[in-house]
C-alpha cells in the first residue's frame, strides 16, 4: 500500500506558521515574502523586515513556495475528518 499526503495552500501556510518558516506567496502575479504571523480560513498575515505586515485574502493566494526540506511527511490519523469552517456572523448557537 502506498502512502501520499495532499498539501494545500492552507496546509503549507499552517506548517510554516507553526515552525516560524519564511514563505513566498503568489498574489495577483506578484511574489510576497515573509514569515507567517497568522493564518485562518479567510487570510494570511506575512511579517517581513521586522516592521512590515501584509494581510492577504486566502482566496487571492495562487501559490506558496517553501523550502522542500522544511516540509515533513506526517501520517493522518485514522478517523480524521476536516474541521468545519468559521460560523457566519450572528450565529446564535454559542
């Protein structure tokens, strides 16, 4: 049985955030570089040069570059399932 891992833009950005790694993201034909300061289902915050932050809509990110040596294969536990997305504003189920 062969094993494979699906890397998505969100997976790579979360991995970079968790490990303090620098990434390059492609937004509207321009590469932006920085360390991932925050990421959620809506956007990513890149910190660069210690004094600049870029807030980017997740849907605007076409590609992410990260050093291949920084990606590690991890096994997905049996029974794992995707987490639900953010709830709409005003959801009264809290």
